[in-house]
């Protein structure tokens, strides 16, 4: 059964569960996803661990979350000329398999940071971010995995949410980010990359 957009969240979740519960289907989706992610690897890395500090790690993200972001790039709710163009030429099944593949990869966190700034970031994360992104920062179908993201990516993304740019215009994240000072963002950027 091929995965075809558009599908509502329940259909997406049902397809993910169907594939994840079948070792054969899961293995096939991961093999096909790795092949389909050939061009993605140039920026996001072979295993979803980006070598570029301004590009997010996709490893360990929930497949439903990844599919939702892919859909947003395809329909213009998220804007990036390169990403949008590449995703628009992919088949729906390729998109699905890429999400399954990257979700199964292990993110490579940064080394522990014992600074006072990282400790402050941990407290900010617990009080502001954990309610949506989870206490360990692992995210869900609806919220991004933050644990192990690059410091620069975290910092720049929060700043874009705060400013409401076309790349980052989610109203919930915007309202959260507008309450953060520059030093709060720097503290989160010091802590989040070390989360496993």
C-alpha cells in the first residue's frame, strides 16, 4: 500500500504504526528511505546528523513530525527555496520512507557542557520547553525533537520565531520565543545540543 498525500493526521499515524509494527515493512521503508534521502544527505548527513551547524539534525525525529514538516515545505507553510523545490519533486512514498529512515537514526549530541549558561538553559528548558517537546527533548508527532540539535540552529530558529519570519511563523512557538531574552536563547543553545 503506497502512502499518498493528502492524508489527515490519523491516516498518517495509522500508516506509520502499520510499518513500524512489521519488521519486513520497516526494513524495506528504511532501505528505500535511505536511497530516497540521497540528496537530503548533502545537508542533513547520511544518518540525519548534519555536519552544518545551521542545518537541523533529522536523526531521531518522530516520523509523523517529519512528514508534517515535509508537507509544510510542499504547501508553502514553511519556506525555503531549496527544500520546497526538492520536496515538490519527490513522490509521496519517497517522503514517507525518508521520514521512517531518519526517525530510526541516532542523533549525536554535543559533549556535556558544565557551564553556568548551560545549567541556566536546562532550567529554562524544563520550565518553558519540556511541556511540548518532552522532558528529555525527544519531541513527538506534533513537536520537534530538540535534544542534540546544533547550538547555532537552536539560536537562529528561536530568533526567527521571535521575529515571526516567513521561515518560522508558528503562532505557539512565536509566543514562546517572544518571551525569551537574548541571554535565554543563548542559554538554551548551550544546553539543548548536549541533550541525548
